[in-house]
C-alpha cells in the first residue's frame, strides 16, 4: 500500500505518515511506502478539505474511490486523524511508552466518513519536573508522544531559556538569579542549571516538531527590576529594595539579588515600577516572541504577599496587574500580532478588577488556577464555601489556617463571573492541578474520575475553553486515569469515563483487572471520608490510614496498584513512625519491582524523594 503527502516538506505530516507506517506494520503486517503521485496512493494525508486554523483542531477521515483521505485544520490535526484511524482498528494508547495493540488486523479503506472537532480549544499539560534530570528525559519524550495520541494540542513549559528577562541588570559575575523553575536548584552549579534548561529546550523542540502549540514563561518577569530601578534612580540596591519591597505582613519576602524570583511581589504603586515591568517584558519579547505561540505573563507566585501600603490597597491587586498587562499586550502586538498572551487569575487576582480592560483587544486568554479547590463539588458550586467567612485577597487574608479555611469553589465561581464582567473578549481556560500530588481530595480522581468528567462537561456552561493541567505523572497511578479522562472529554464530552477506566484496567492488569477495580473503588469510597473543607478528625484519619494498609495487603502481588495505595498511605500517615514505615515499604517495593514499575515512573527520582524524607524523619 502507498501513501501520498500533500506537503512532504511539513515535518508534522512526515511524522504522521511515519506513525501510520509503523503501526500498520505492527498490527497488520502492511508495508506502506511513499508515492509522489496521488492517483497511486491508498492513503492521502493533508490537503485543504478543512479550513486552515492554527488554534482549533478538526479532522476528516473520508473514503473516496477506494482511497482514504486524512485531512485536518492543521498538520497537527492530520496527525490526530492518523491516531484516530488506528484507534478504530483497535490500537490503544494505554500510558506514555505503553501501547496496547491488536494483531492480524484487516485494513479496509471503504466506508469511512468521519468529521470531528475538538470541544475544547486548549488541551494540554504542564508537567512538573520536566527535564529535571537526564534520567527523566525518556519519560518526558514518551509523555509528549502520548499527549498527541490523546489529541492534546498544547505543551506548556514554564520558565525561560538561558537568556532571561533582566539579565543585563541581575546577572552577577556571570551567574543569573534562580528562575521559578529552579527553586530547588540552589546548590546546583551553573553548568548543571544550564543543562536543565537545555533539556527543557529539547522537549519544547520535540513538541513543536509534532505541531503542538507552545506556551512559555509564567513567573519570573521581575528578575532585574530591583537592580534596574536602582540604576535609573541613582540609588543603592539597598534603597531600591526598601522602596520596591511589598509593605506589611506578607507570606514571602520579595527576594534578593541572585535568589529565586518566584516570590517577587512589589509595591505596585511605587512610581516607575509599572514602566519598568512593561519595558522588561516588551524588550524581552522583541527578541523571543517567535519562541512561543502563547506568552504567559504572571507576577510573583504565592498567596498573601501583596503590598499593604495605603496606596496599593486602594484598589484590587488585579487592577495594578491589568494596568501593566494591557500595555504589554498593546506594545507587543505592534511587532508580534500573531502572539497570544495569557493572564493569570490566581490568589490575589481572584478578586476581579473594578475597571474594564482589553476593550479593543482579542489576543488574551486568562487561566484560572484554583489552588487547593474542592474536587467533590462543581467548580462554581455555591454550596462549596466557608459559612460566615470569605477570603480577603486584597488584605493578604485569603487563608485562615488556624480554622482550616481557604478559597473554595464558590469563590472560584465569583472570580469567573467578576472577571467576565470586566473583560469584553473574555477567553479563559483552567490551569488545574488534577494529579499534581497525592493530596487526598484530588487524588481520589485517580481511582474514580466521575467528578472529573462532570467538571470537564461543565466547561461549556462556564465558557471555559479547555485546560492545561499542572501535573506530576507518577501520582496518577494505578490507571493514568485522570490523564485519560481529561483528554478524552476535552475532545468529546460524551466520552464514557467508566468505560475508559474498565479498558485501562483490562489493558494494564489483564486477569487481575477486577481485583484492581475493586481496590480502586474501595480507595475512592474511603477518600470520601476525607474532609475537603477543613480538618479531617484524627480518628477518621487513623481509620483511613489503617484501611489503606489493608487494601495494599490485598493487592500486594500487584506492584503498580500497591505503589499507588502505599504512596497515598504515606501522605495520610498519622505519626512519624507510621510515615517511616510507609516510606520503607515504598523503598522496598521500588527496589524489588523496579523492572515492573519503571515503565510508569522514574524510580530513581522517587527513591531519592522517599529516602530524603526518611532521612529527615530520622534526624
């Protein structure tokens, strides 16, 4: 059989053809060769049957005259068409690096007439720790390949390349300050840090070569502003820090020269700061705007670290933010009109602005980042709130830790409605944390994804255009269920999350699938006892911990599910002895079953993490 490419210079189409060749050889024993004559071809990839659209994915599978046409709204969508065709032949993309494939397939090119469009515009991940170590790179390349097989279109890499904003002022003796993504690299050499950034660039190049949209930057634009401010005003660094420092009680200091810029939050009303922020971002993007399709402009990370001086608290933090952001978008639009921007609704900016912004601009998407939201209720559920208490974002009182109170889903809904009222062209997507950690409220979704599916089906009602989730791959064990359900439903909200789980269990565990599903149901039911709105009483925590131990024993012969349950038990450990006991069991499991687990997680990294915590306990 032969294939024809409508554009054989397009590397994404070339890759799509190579995937078709590879998998048809595996499942059907077919040898697929290229031809430059469309009349000779059995498969025709590409073409102009669908309107070209960089941002919105759609594909067509159409039989005509004994040939199969695979077309898309862009080259990436043609790749999606290839994977969809293979799925219809029985291929399943079970986990990164793990395909479940049929054999002896008969390929029939007649009767195909399928047109699909993505329900959500943005579908992707920001994988935590991407490229942190050389050992993790195979997992990340497999993750990017898997994302495309699940029809994800967006790869978000937080941070900057070797050249960062403000380097002219912030570098000292050739050493730049730590980026947000380097917050754990304080004892790394510059060469080690540079190698990390190069690994991240390799992953970006891979994602781009597959046609993915690239989103970059995020936290860290503040680097060099203190030093530049001192130079402009002819004052000492000490005086510049004093004037720019966020005043009042804040949860993190603003940082110092050479340290991480992740917590920088300035006195936003200080004369000259606005202009410096704009200058730094615009100058940087003049050189680097072609490095990304979407540029994320976020201020400092963290909560309750806004300036509390009388001038700053006169208006919401979001007003100060939008005053800077709008001007950046205007200026960059003059030389890079193709670039989209991303604004951040997160902690202090959860309080909506009071003015109208971006009235004549339609190149901005806002991400809603509901840190530690409740996953039991709908995203905007009115009943999901703290009775008698509301977060006070403007006065650094968004959390009441003494009484276990934090912003909940009611507050997220209020933020969405408030922002929508002030932005004429309000485009928004989620920056979620579905499987960022084994925190019990969110980790329940790894065993039963019903509430996750509900949330994604709500995107249409809420006007949300997709999700880019901040993830840690290994925490979604034992099924990789959150990733499968979220990607499937963002493409098609009618996908059946229960069927997805059953299929994954069968593909991963074969004859033991029913045992694993039973254990998963037990864990999910058990975690409903966890109080997502406050403290879980100690006796309840102890009962959960004990029962997790019993579940782990019942599946002790199955390494992957046992790893998931023991990790959750470690998170839930009641006292140091119990925590150490769980860690020892995890280390023993990783050591004995490494060859069975390394397909699903970076065992070396996990071993280091567990051993580090164990050493802390022993001290």
